[in-house]
């Protein structure tokens, strides 16, 4: 099977900080898979996700998406890639424009890519809000009127509006309380099954990753130090970094 995403020897540097955030990382993600990227704060996982989406420019390496060289894309080809690959950020309060109504936020990608005219676009927005567990009537409200979990559902609806195949979920549930986190994880699993989505799930919490991931890659100081199927990594972690992350999972004494 040909991977949907292929990353080879990727390097991300921040010259102003004299830092190499990602240091020669390689991995593949198969279609329909949830590939988790975990590591402590500062390990480079968010920089890696942003480089894949061309939100930051890598210093070296290759990124291929469905066979296309992402780093060489320009013009219409780049626009098509940005439609097919979307992102959900950690903090919906920061990523949603507080001056825009929810319907306009969700519709923005539809308008940018000229997918539907206004009446049909409104119907798409209503359907998307309902699909993520909100109400069609919420389109007229503003982000500050919602809870954190509801705002993240809005962010997910916005990402889905352009019918992507691939989502980068960058700490997408880490700011939510435990109950809401489980609800959003269930929603992501349902959407993946319904829409045949592929996920890059970035997180620092292995307890969350265990529920959703097919495979897990552990990052430490800009490098992937271990990559294994989820059950294997949890039963027999090989790297000190993975062992430390597993040891940090809270255990409830009974």
C-alpha cells in the first residue's frame, strides 16, 4: 500500500534562536490511519506538524502527499493541497476569530476555495455544525458564547468544511477537561470512520493517544526515537523517552 504521507529527513531550524527543532525525521502515514506523534514540550512535534503543512519552511528534507512533492507546490496545486490537508489547533479560543459569527468561521474555507454559492454554503455549514454535535442555529452566535469543548467542535467543523482527507490534530484535546476530552475523541473517531479521514495526532499525553492511535512515534530533542504499533509501545516501550511518558500517566489506586 502506498502511504498518503511520506516524510524523509525533515529538518526545521529557527536561526534566531540558534535551534534545530526537528532533526532529520522520517516516517510514513497510511490512508485511514491515526498516526500519533508524542513527546515532551519542546521535543519538536508541533514544528514537525507545521512543516508538513508548510506553515513553517523546513531547512531540509522531503514531504510527499499522495505522491506530490509538498515543498515544491505552487499556485493552484498548493491551494489544492491546503484543501486536502487541514489542521485543528490546541486552543480554539485563539484560533477562532472572536469578531466573526460561527457560520462565517465555518464557511470561510468554502468561500476561499469557491466550493459552493451562498445558499448551498449555508446548508453545508448547518450540516457541518450538526455533524460535530452542535445546532444549525449556532451559526448566528459568536465563539465567546460557547464552552471550550464546543469551540473545539467549531474548529473541527471549520477544518471539515473543505472536505479534507488529512487532518493534523495539534494537541486538539489537551486543553479540555477529562469528560469533554473523551467526547471529542469519540467525535474524531466517528468522523474518521464516516469520512475515511487520515490523522496526524500530536500530543504529549499517552493516555489520550492509547484511545485513538494506530501507531505511535515518540519524539525527543527533535528526533523520532521510537515508532511502534500502539499496543506494542504500551506493552513494551523500548526508548527511555517512551518509558518516561508512560510513567507520567496518572494511575488511580483502587
